[in-house]
């Protein structure tokens, strides 16, 4: 949750001016904290994150101020977020496997415990 909180605040700061794009719209954007958390949850599932990245990376003179002007830091933001979420989910998956292995396959007199 801390990662989501930090990236939601960063997303609001960097992309709050983007409300028009292929995926980003009036209902799905970084304008407030709640919408940013929903957007980040969707991004953490791997759903359409490159398209959202392209929606928010437009900068002047290719954008309309207040409608689709994003930040040139968007590739760094999205790649770091996706990699961090993937790393966390992989660690949680390994943790579950190790806990199940410990619970069902280690003997009580095992020296590794």
C-alpha cells in the first residue's frame, strides 16, 4: 500500500492535467487520489499500461494545455512502477510456495528448520 500511495501522489503531481487520451478519460485519470489509486491498481495488473504511458507522455508543442499535457518523466514513472509491482508480486508468490512447502513437506526432525 505504501508503494501505491507514493506513486498515486507522484501521478497526481505529474499527470493531473491529462484528461483526454485513448484510455485516459474524464472518468479514468490522475486528477485526484481515488482515481489515481484505481489507475495504479489497473496498471499493477499489467492491463494497458503502455497505452496509458503514451496517453500521458505528450508534452508541448504536441499537446493542448489542460487536456492532454503530461510529463516527459512518464516512461520512468510507469516502468519503475510496473517493475516494482512485478517484483513485489513475485516475492509474495515465492513466499506462499515456501510456506506451503514448509507446512507440508518438511519433517519435524529436519535440521533445516
